[in-house]
């Protein structure tokens, strides 16, 4: 089975987030790039001053492009983010099935801290948590910027879900094809 990716295809809720032009409709389009991220097209925390003083969550639905891989290893969220102002507002990156949390991690704790430059990071979903995914057609990515001072801004230019098959699955697929072709009979 090849690597599978699911990109944001809709806004479920935007909280105090907007796109880089301060638009509040279809902000998922600012982070849904396949391949190379576009850092001039991003989402940003909004509110009074330069950023909200309470936690704020944006929730994105994912396209129904991933089928159950039949294994728990290899589930990831890839995200590209930065702290554009302030002194260290944490970002929680979470994978949900509908409103049920599958797994989450926080920058500066389980994930690298945000810096002043866009950096691509990977949140690997623990195998035991990936095992709790019941269906892949209702996955969502939630990004929560923690409560902070008014001058703390978080920007995200890309986020998506990825499943990379384990080498054993790839090799078993190769062996099965070879067997079907009579190569090992």
C-alpha cells in the first residue's frame, strides 16, 4: 500500500483564527497545499491586540482520501508553523475522529517549540492511539493556540494527515505479487 495523505477540505470551526488576509471563510484553503508549503498563504490567530488572550481552536475536516491501512504504525500529522510575534505561545496539534480525540501533542513539550521562522514538523501518532481510529472518513485536525499575551501570534502555513506503510507491509505486498507471478513457486 502506498503512502496516503489527507489534506484539509473544509472548516469545521475557526475559533479566533483567520487566513493571512484576515478572511474567515474557507480558511482551510490557506493550509491545504499538497507538496511544497506556501509560506505566504497561512492562517493566523486573531483577536484583540495581535492575538487572543484565551485559547483558540481551529478545526479542519480532511478529505476522504485515506483508507484503513490495516496497521497502527505510520500515522502522522505534518504541520508547518511559526510564532510570528510574542515570546512562546504553545500550539496543540490533534487528530480527531469527529469530536473524539485520537491523539494530541503540544509544541515545546512533546513537539518542537515554535520559532520565528516557518518550520515543518511531524507529530507521529502513537500506535496505541492510532488503533482507536474506527473510520478514516471522519478524521479532523484541530490546532489549538494556548492562552497567551496579546502580542503572541501563531501562524500555520500547511497541515495534513499522512500514513506511511511499515516496511513489513510493503515487503509482504512485494512477496505476494512475486508469488502471484510465479517467481517463488
